[in-house]
C-alpha cells in the first residue's frame, strides 16, 4: 500500500464559500417580453425628457446685440496697438419688445476667438494664480517678463488677452429720463474657482504684495540670476560669507563666483512686477469699488481664465440686481448699451456681441441636451419596434415548424 503524500495544510485555502468559489450566484434569464419592456420604457423616458427639455429651453428669453460694426470707429482705433491708452466709447440703442421676467444675465459673446489652442492654454502659472508663488512665470511664454525684465503678474497669454470692454445698460423710462440698470459683479464664477483655484497672497496690502520690493530693511531685493553662469526666474536665498542675500522678484544679474562677503558683478535693475502688456491697470486695481474683488479673485478675471472649447463662446459678465424698477426683471421698452471699447476683434476677423438672457431650471436656451434626449429616445423606440417585429416573426416560424 502506497503512503499518502503529506501536504502542508497551512498553504491550503480556507474552507470558506469565498475562497472555495462556492458563493451563491444568480444568472439573469430575461425573457423577450422583459427585454422589450425595458427598451420601450427607456425610449419613452428619453423621448418625454427630451420634449420637456426642448420646451423649457424654448421658454427662455434671449436678445443678442452685435456691436462690432456699430462701434467701427473704435474698432479702427484699436487696430493700432499704440492707441491702447486712448479711450473710445460708443452707444448701441435697442428696443426690448417683451418683458424679461425673473433673473436676467448679461454675457459677452465672441466669434472666431480660439481659446482652445494648445500653447495658449498652457501659457499660465497655476502656482501664481493660487497665490502660492506669485513670482513663478516659468510656463508663461511669451508673456513671462516685461521689456525691462520684471516678472508679469498675472503672466501668460490667457491673462494678457482678457476681455476688457466695459459695458453698462441704461433704461429709458421716458424720453428725458434714463436710468442705469443696476448690475451685480458677484456670483459670476464657479465656487471651486473662486475659493480653491484662485487665491490672493495672504496679506492685507495687495499692492505691496504684487508690486514686489526692492532692497529694504527686511533684506529683500528684486533680482534675476542670469548671464552665462546661472539664469532662472524665482525666489532663492544666496549665502555670502557671514550674511545672506534674499532674492525676490527677478531683476538683477549676479555672477556665481563671489569673494569675501559679497558677490562679484552685481547689477541691480528696476525691481517689482509688471502688469500684462495689454492691461490698462495692474491686477490689484481691477475693481476700485470693491476691494474684495481684486487680485486673482476678481470674478471677471476668473471667468475669462476658464478657457472655452469652441471659437464661438459667451461668458457671464453681469447679473441683474432686482431692485426698484427691475424687481420683476427687465420691463419692455427702450434701452441703450454704453460700451467702452477696448478689446480688438477686427484684427483676426472676429465679432463680438452683448447677450441678455434668462435661465430655466436646466440652464440657458441651448437645445443640445433636449435634442440629445429626443434623438436617443426616438432611436431606442425604433429599435424596440424592430426587435418586437423580429421576435414575432421568429415566434411564428417556430410554431409553423412545430
């Protein structure tokens, strides 16, 4: 009689349902009637939902005023970049036939502006925008530093091309009385953008934080480590004998070699930071009326920095403040847009408009979601009828065969 092999019992799997793969299982065996019921129910739901969404989108009120050609004299002035400091305004009157009830939103709409270009999207500094390192301009080419070497805040092509037209709306109560429609500059950006992705440096004086500091009592100096020895843009601390040199905003050239207590060939250039080339004011003066709406947390700036996927897009600019004559919305009547024209579009054959719109529980007046549901529901119902017809044919053939 052969001896039984000895096994190491500790290496055997436990005698449980999970490890022995004996868990109870259920295999669905759906009948044709159940499958058809699911198909018809899904198709009916999608079709009904699509119709509801389409009717809801159609109920929104929207008016678009294109002012590209109306303000042609300003457009011609802005084609020459040397006129950036010259103010140009224009007025666009229009008549609102029907009352716009409820909340009314003002948008600016651009045609032919490609915010989806790869190099354009990458030209920004997220560590700068979040307030972590406002001197970090590494990925902001070609808008990293100004002509005199000072770092640009905010840097990058997206920030430099910000939409900077100023638009106000006035209501003609009668032929002699014109009332400026109150608009809100808050509540425009996403909550995550406003309180997470964009933050200011932790300081009570934004001007000092963004402007930088020269050589002062605290030992800060604006330098750029350049020439053939060492070149970078950032903040560092360089030791020199028994002292140290704090390197702040990037504006001086220092050789690596040093003797004694100091560095050789130190050339201090103009210090501080610079605004983007196409900006009229620095980042800390974007809103002179509301100090809390300045710096990187300015809502117009945040809205612009969220790039659009298509060359034709609109972005939220203002919200109607429902007070006085506008408690119920915008009444029908004569209105005028007063525009300070700063954003050039004719150089790239673009267009721009102002849009006034109401919203519904699903958002704006876009028909895309409703059409998607409607098409999906229709195709599902057609497939359901086709499956039903095939099932009936096969069922009949089976009976004939038997």
